[in-house]
C-alpha cells in the first residue's frame, strides 16, 4: 500500500481523548490537531516529541484535515498506528499472491456481514477450496526487543471475533486470524495475556476449535507499507 498524497513529518505534542493528537508540522512549525485512528492504549508508543507522519485530506466533510498515520521509534523504525490501514494492506497482499497461506482463492470480498452484528475483514471464496473467513488485527505493541504483542488494551470486540471465527469452522468453513506486525523492528509475535487475559483465553479456544493464526511482517516507511513474509507466533 502506497501513501498518496505523500505523508508530512511532524512532532507529537500529546495524544488525548483516544482519537485526537496535537502535532507540530516540521516544515512550518504549524500546530495542528490530527485524527488518531487507534482505539487502543498505544502502549509503548505516543511518546511526547516523537517524530510522526501525518496525512492531509482536502475533503470538506471531514472535521479534521489531518490524520496521524505513522510514528517513528527512538531507534528509527516506523510503526503504522492507523488501524484503518491493515485491512487494505492485507487484502492487497492476498490479491498480489504474497501471502502463501491465503493464496489460491477465486474471489476476495471485504466487510461481509457474519456472526452477530459483525463484518469480517476479508472473505475468500473458491469453488474448490470453499470459504475462508479472515480477521485482521493491527499489532504495534513492543515491550521486549523484537517481540510484537497483541492486544495493547482489553478488547471485547476482538474476543467476539475469535468466537465468530470458531463458529464458521464448526459450519465447515476455514477461518484465519491475521496479526499484521506493523513495525519492522519485530521478528516474533505473542499474545499479551497480561494485558487482556480474556482475549488470550478466547484465542486458545479458537485455536482448539480449528481457527488458524498467522502473523505477517510488514516493511513500513513514509512511502508505504509492504508485507514481506511471516513471523513465528510464540504460544
């Protein structure tokens, strides 16, 4: 996925009310309010004075022209914090054939209704292979060198998705949980069971029911995000 128009570098002043961030544009010194499309705690991120990358929209219907897309870690790695991006990133990679575990399906649809008032991120269908229901989660938490974790906050919605995927397996379909590791400084993935024990328990039940799980590594830069392979899941 390429960022178009190009992202603009800025400095983070503060994040507040979950969805708002005060930033200073590096080139001009202008202070702006950016939308933060991340409902999590952003644990290990959102550092004051961190270098961030913003996107500007000229859509007159938007309340805020700026959106916070990336944050640069102290070590210089870019992290995609915008949770609206991973579904597109993974869908594009599947269509390009760069996710072998999800290759070979005839069609791909997004945001298909299933479960109880839910929409699956990706539904793959094929006359021979059947249906494959795919949920995508953005992974930005890093508390130990090289280890990405999910979630960074309690997520009852995430646990609900695990149960709904398990229900599809019971009906004879394939179901896959995809964790997009949106930070190139991580080469392993694990569940943050101490952050949300309920989600970790739901994950174990879903795996026992036959739900598959894969963690995909991404190369992240101000130019775009590209899936480059997978990383091991530590359980």
